[in-house]
C-alpha cells in the first residue's frame, strides 16, 4: 500500500490518504506480530537476547524515521512511502529464508513437526541454545568447584 500511495495521491488526495493509512496500519500490525513471533521463535535461553536485538532494531528504525520524513519534506513527498514500502517488501522476502519456513510448508500434525528436523540449518536456534546451555553448565560446575 505504501508503494502505490504516491500514484494514488496524484489521482485523488483522499484515496491516497486512505492508502497511506492502510499501509501504516499494516506496518504497525507487523511490528506487533514481530514481538509475539520473537518470543515463540527462540528457546528460553536465547529469548531475552532475541528480544533485545528486536527492540534495538526497532529503536534504530525509530531514530532514523525523522530523517526519512525530513527527506520527504525537503526533496520529494514520495520518498517516505517508497522507503517504508521497499523495506516492508524486503523484510517479507527475508522472512521466507528463516529456517522454520524454508523449503517446507507449516506442519499440521505433531508428526509433521518432528519431520522438520531434517531441514534445520547448521546453526539452528536449537543447536545454539544447546551450546549456550553446555557453556552455562560448565561455568556453573567451575564456580561450584
């Protein structure tokens, strides 16, 4: 919606405004889903780190957004819409390559979910959490001794 807003705005201001509001609604909804998805995607040992990274990238985006709006005000009113639209499309294509969604559809049964283990990558979240668990257990044993 953000990508087509400048074209719609040149045809009719009200339709362009409605398109911009719909696009912003979808972006806000996606940000809310990112918070929920981050909690479900990572195991307990990595969840706080993942939340921190997601929060940090959101803060960086919040810090950059006034500059994008300023570029739109000074150069071309379409720049903020093109930047947000392109970033939304890019993030959509990047999410396809997550290990949980790569190469296969979502499972419908527990058996199908267990079969997904063959598609896990070399550096999957479970392997990383297992290595962190081993390191923390080794640290706990060293401090206890």
